[in-house]
């Protein structure tokens, strides 16, 4: 069902209020790895608004390698974030880690993000197939392109066609970067599926100074959107600071993204 053979027309994700993710446009989603405080949310929203960005990312349920790391503010953090985002006309994309969270998150979420550790959580995908809100599925840490498409098939076949795919880097033998952003996946996915394809250069390479070139490369490779991490003080971020842009770097990236998209 997610194949271009089944449906030729590209799928458009309409988030309302004139915000969409679709082929032929460049959707930009930015924000911190983790939602940390009211102040941080306010500063981020101010930054996004100044750049005309309409979708904010941030985790309140964080999948951390170590259980002793910061695991997120949870539903109260999401409610606090939502209040500020709604007032500012900003949409929210945030990770859902388990079935029981779907319902409580629903009023405060515009796009449910399925993280790389949950790409093949088939029960979660089944449940998201029954929800009438957009879902973005990230490629599994060691997942193939076809496995990502099959994960999308779970949600789509369940009845939810508001789906976005995300290349966020895969684990390879390379140790010079956190992950290996698989740029190949972008044109391949674009050919195989009618769903929008976005790239996450932050997790894709995992090194702040390399996020910009990889984001621009992803645009040239045909990505319909870019999702990246930004924070007012990346050195103090509760998670993923090493790959998070400060607001100045973020502003420069957005300028270059727009110029690069024009070139295409
Ligand atoms: C994130 O977006 O912060 C995240 C945890 O991503 P991933 O699932 O790709 O590791
Ligand atoms: Mn992160």
C-alpha cells in the first residue's frame, strides 16, 4: 500500500493551519533532543518563529542507552510545551515509545514520532494505524530500507495513511561518526514509495559541525524535509548536545537549506 505502484500520487500530510509535509516542498522541523523546561521551550519557539519554522521537535519520553540518563519530562512536559506551541501557532512532533502513551499524548501531539528503537515494535505500529494523526517512522538502527517500508505498511494497512518516513542513519562498521546517514536511502525511498521522506542529519552523523553539510546533501538527494536538533546552549543540553546546533548555527542552516532547495 505504501508503494508507488499502488498509488502514484505523492501523499500530502496536512497538519492544518497551512502547515504540510509534501513532495515539492521542504518541511523543516527543529527543536531540542529533549524538552527540558518552560524557559527552553519559550526560547526555542522564539527562535523558530523568527525563522518561520512551523514544526517543533522534542522528546518527552526519551529512549536512552543508559537508564541513568535523563529520560524525559513525560506527559506534564508535553502539556507545558503544547500550551506554548499552540499559542505560537507551532505544530509538535514528539516520540511515542509505547502503546499506553498514544492516548494520553493525543490532544497535545501533531505528529507521533516512532523512534529508531521502535521501528519494528509491531504492536505500537498496529495501534498507530488506528489513530487519525500523522506518524513519522524512523528507520531502525540496523534496519534495511525494505524493513522501514514494511513498518510503514503496518500503520498504513491499519487505516492511517498520514505517514512520513525518516532516514536517521544506520549502524555500520564506521566509528568516526555516531551513525552513517544513508543518503542512498533517500532517492531509493522516493522511487519506491509515495510517502514523504525526511532526513535527520543530527542523529545521522551525530557530530555538530557535520550536521549542516549532511542536511544540505539530503536536500539535494531529494528529501521532502529535514528534522534537526537545536538548543539555546547545546553544551548544557540534557541529551545529544554533541550533535545539537546552537541558534546561530541553526539560523545559518535554515538559510542554506532554503537556498539549496531553490537550486534543486
Ligand atoms: C530523537 O529524535 O531524539 C531520537 C531519539 O531519535 P532516534 O530514534 O532516531 O535515535
Ligand atoms: Mn536526540
